[in-house]
C-alpha cells in the first residue's frame, strides 16, 4: 500500500510539472503566433508600398 501511495504522489508531481511546462509553452506559442502575424502584415504593407518596382535576381543594387 505504501508503494502505491508513493507512486501516486510521484506521478501527481510529474503531472503538475508537465502542466506547468505545457502552460508556459502555450504562452510562448501565443506570443510567437502574434509576432509572426505582425511580421506578415508588415511585410504585406511593405510589398504593397513598393509594388511599383521590379526586382531582378541578378541585378546589382543601386549603390554599386
């Protein structure tokens, strides 16, 4: 009986620790999702603002 109580206590502690990890990861994932959304919106605005020019892959930058 004592062995079972020890096992349950150990497993309960592990579940609580894992719950903390998952909660922290959820918070971090939410922050990262928000940042990526902001970056995508910013890039879309930048592309829309610069839609007049054509960029060629082998073209030298103007400062050369």
